[in-house]
C-alpha cells in the first residue's frame, strides 16, 4: 500500500492547524512551569522553551 500524498498547500494548512491547536496548550504549560506570563513565552531561547514544554 502506498502512502497517501498531499500537496504542499495541504501540508502547510495541516502545519498551521496543528500550531493553532497546540500553541495555547504549550503556552499555558510553559507559563505554569516557569511562572512567567504566557505572552513572554518566546522571550527565552526557542530550544529552552521546547525542552521545558516537553519536560512538563
């Protein structure tokens, strides 16, 4: 069975939908873990942000 193929536009739409769905959760988790406001989440190094979200 061959995997279904999607267009670049469909992949972009899926990526954006996933980001829109997960960003509020990631922001809340990061804020809870660090004690910082959600809007300041990306003031830190992106790798630090990612690791702290994964750790929670």
